[in-house]
C-alpha cells in the first residue's frame, strides 16, 4: 500500500509541474487555443478548427467549428486511419489595410489539421457537409472495424 501512495504522490507532483509549465504559454487574457495565434504554424496552429468526434456502430462523425469558410476552400482527405482537413479562411474585408484596425481578432489564414481515428474507414463513402459554420464529416467504418455481437452459448 505504501508503494501505491508514493506513486500517487509522484504523479501529483508531475501534474503540478506540467500545469506550471503550461501557465507560461498564456497570452494576456487569451490563452491557447483561443488566441490570435490560432492560425499561425507552431504552438497553436494545429488547434483549428476546434472539433468534436463521436461515433455509432456504423460511422465516425467529425464536427468542426469553422465559421467563415467558403466550401470551395475546404479540402478533406482520408489516408489509412487519419483524416486531414485543410483550407483557407479568407479575410472578411480584404480592401481594408491592416493598420486601419483598432482591434482584429478574426484571423484569416490557411490551416491544416490531421486527426488520427484509430479505426479503419471506407474511404469511398466519406462525405462532408458545411452548414452554418459547422463542417460535418461522416466517415463510414469499414466492415472489419465495426463491432460484432458475439452470442454466448449456455451449456
């Protein structure tokens, strides 16, 4: 029992060190991933778009929060067990000089995000819909990766 308590104390100490280290990455009132850096490569570049992933027996669903995109600027590709979402968020008003802004929090730039699925999908049946700023990618599971019900025999 004593060894277990030592391990728990050690893990708690590591957690506190990680939290202290992450505090150094805050940027004023805004912190990762909610900053103007969200579109820049490096620290926060992979956090856009913000996503939810869910599944049922037949499909995986990726819901990406991506307002202000033109559907023609969105690229989705599936390779192995990962999905790559790429695109470009264009400036709202391209004719205004950057120095004319008093405040500019709506960044515009190219983005790329790759998500590992850990499940094989049927690439030929993947579909994507974009509505009201939400990108919904439906990824049908391959037959061999679907859950299979096993019956229990009783003697």
